């Protein structure tokens, strides 16, 4: 174990805890979860808000896994942990955006087509 492992474990643990808390808030929230604070998602836009929030919570929980894995790697090799974090976080951010777009598309309420409204 290297001499800075405790500090690395603390930093990665705090980062992981933040994203785990974020995932719990998304999962248990009554309002639709957002990817970013400036993105507004209205309840009327989502077919099933609890399922949508659960999917968002799982997404954030997976992102926190990057920091948890990095913390464990840091116990054995600071260099490997640094590289894992340096590569994992940007890739994880891209994966967050892609996953969120898929989640939003899956749970988005679609407006009725003209054919559906003509029959009424």
C-alpha cells in the first residue's frame, strides 16, 4: 500500500458519496429527476415518473462506481488509480449524457399523432 492511499481513499470516497446521495435523491424524488440543474423536466412530459426517477438513480449510482473502483485501485497503485480516474470520469460523463438521453426518450410522453386526433 502506498503512503498517499488514505488521502486518495478519502477523496474518492467523498466523490462517490456525493454521487450515491445524488442517485438516492433522484430515485426517491417525487418530481422528475434532471441530468443538469438548468434542464427542466415537467411531470406532464414523463409517462411514469417513479420508473423514470429509478432509471436516473441507477444511472448516477453507476457513475459513482468509477470513484469507488478508483478508491480500491488506489490502495494498491496510485498511478493506476490516477489513470483509471483520468480516463473513467470523462468517459463516464459521456455515458451519463447518452444514458440520460435514452432514459428520457424511453419515458417521454409523446403527443398524439394527427391520425389519432382525427378519430375522436
